[in-house]
């Protein structure tokens, strides 16, 4: 059984973590699948948005503890462990910086690395049953898969420390209040996410992608550098086919190419 599946729903790519017997915990096979499929989705220009979800009523329970035990039993070299983490960071960065809207559809558990995967979405849609936990302290670990980068930016430094130090479980309503969740939908959160993603079918993907890339670095980039990126991006967008047609439609009093539908 494939640990991560890719399917299409119109112009939306759906990545489904598919280890329901283990609450979709990240094992070696799933990590390899992420590494293989994320570039494929990134490079397909027909794909306008991406939905990441989990099978079997859960999003992702984090790292696979059984595989961790096997690694310890095999006395893996410390630098092998470091290389393994760096390998995770490569495909996770590609997901985080993908120049397309990424929506995470969270049902059940989003724990540990699963929390980071959930927060990698530009928009986190949660089912009422969704639960989030920065669980690492319970096993003497530090938050990984960019947990220490993403959490403070979304919830603030003090709240991020509290979540990491206590490893407490946060239900969907509190997660939304804290800033981790964009919207709480139905228990069929995948359907909610697909409907949301399809609104980007006619969107200016390249312009949104550039906006996302710059905004993702806004907290650690000087204002002047943001200005330089803004000037470059606007120059590129001005010459794009999307912009030219959008302007022609505006002048001709035709319906716009892209208009957000609530």
C-alpha cells in the first residue's frame, strides 16, 4: 500500500497520507513518497492548488515510534540521524514554499511532525474533531520539521513555548483562536478543502506564488529587500499573459478572469 497517494480533483492535487492503521505516522516509505511527489506537484503547471490530508479519520500522528525504536536498536550513527533530518527538511521546505496555494484538511490527530505538516498549509481547515499537539516533550525531543519556526510565527512566542513545554492537546476551536486554524468546517473536511481549493482554479498562480514566497520570509527580511522583491515581482507580473488578458477584460467591461467567491 502506498504511504502517500496523489489524486486529482479538477485543477487540485490531493496528497493523502495513507497509513490509517498507524494514524498516518511518518515512516521511511512516506518520507520517500513526499520527496518524490512534492516536486511532481510543484512542477505541473496544470495544478492550481494542493490539498494535503490523511486517510482513516486522522491527519498525522507524527513520527513513527516503532521505526524510531528500530533505529535505536540498530545503533544508527549520529550523523546518519542528522542526514535523515536534513532529508526531511528538503522536501518539507519544498512543500512550505510551493508557489501554489496549499490547503491542509485536518481531521483527528495532528501531533508532533503531523502538527508541522498541518501548519505548512497556507490555509488550515479543521474538522470539529481535529486535535493539535506539539507532543515532543513527552519523549524528550525538541519540536522538529520546522515546528520551532512555524509555531511562534502563528501563535506568538510565549504561546509557542507553552505548547512545546506542556505538550498539551489543543482542540480545534482553541487552535483557531490561537491562529493555527483558518476555519473549522464539517467532519467531511476534505470536501470542504476541495471546494475551497477549486476557487483558485482561475487564479493568477504565478502572482500568488511570488506573493507567498516573499511573505513566507517577511519576518526575517529587511524592508528594503521586500521592496526589491516587490519591484521585481510586479515587473514580471506586468508582462504576464494573465495580466494582459485581465486588463483587456477590464477595459472591455467583461467579467474578470479571477474573482473570489465566498
